[in-house]
């Protein structure tokens, strides 16, 4: 399951946006940048709110595991869906 989400986030959404005439390959690059940024920041946010929930900031470190990576992939997918909503309407100029 994790591999499917990961492939969908980094490859599927990028090539889904390439059908737009104005964006073509730049949409793939922006997709990879947005997915990488969203995944990294969501790992930090998930770790932060886990620490807030447990109330132990000193002994509860931010965990990097398969579970947090899957959560970060789903967060990146939701960011890319929102990115795709405005992709056809936003102009670079």
C-alpha cells in the first residue's frame, strides 16, 4: 500500500498535470517540489502534534518510521490535490 501512495504522489499527479498545454514538463517539476516540501513539513507537524498530544517534550522524540512516512505521503497527496485545483487558473506572469 505504501508504495502505491508514494508512486501516486510523485509520479501520478505530476504526469496527470502534463496534459495542460501551458504547463507541460514544468508541472512535473513543480509537483516534485511541492510533494517533497509537503512531505518534509508534514513529518515535522505530525511529530510536533504527537509531542503536544502526549505532553512530554523532553523524552518524546519525533519518530521516523513507516507509519509516519505513510501519513506524510497522504498529507502530500492532499496538498497536491489542492495544487491541482488552482494549477489551471494561476498564471506565472
